């Protein structure tokens, strides 16, 4: 279990939202010093598949989801405070059964 930040200081935020799956998943890009980029978002109930370019770390900050990383067969439950990593040039399927799942996505490249 990780200690998730409650806020970020000294950053810039891209105001245009990243909208996926007809609004099922919405995020905003946060730019940190040193060319570090993260996204903060919400996932509405549904099942969604994402492909990755760079390796990613997903941190669940509220709600719950079930995830299977491409190439694996096990479905993992994640709730607030949990993290999971996704390899670059891979992908994952994420399912939210109810409510909203809030996350931070860190690009690890």
C-alpha cells in the first residue's frame, strides 16, 4: 500500500480534458518540473481497455476497480491506496462496477 498525495505543488495543468470511451473515463494532464507528466482522472462504471506506450503506474485514490494486465489471466481487485504497474507497449482492462474510481497515472519512462 502506498501513501498517496492529497495535492501537488508547483505544477502546471493542461486545461483540455482527455476524454475516453464517450466520457466513461476523463482525466487531466499535470506537468511537473523536470518533464515529469501524470494524469488525474475518474472512471465511471463500465469496462475499458487501455494500451500503453510508456510504462505506467496507476494509483487508486478513491473507489474501487478490477484490473487484468495484458498477458496475464488473473483479475486483481484494487481500492483506494492500491497501485499497479503496466509495462510499456502493453495494456490493461479495468472494470468499475459502481460509483467512481479516481486515479493518478504516472508515466515511468
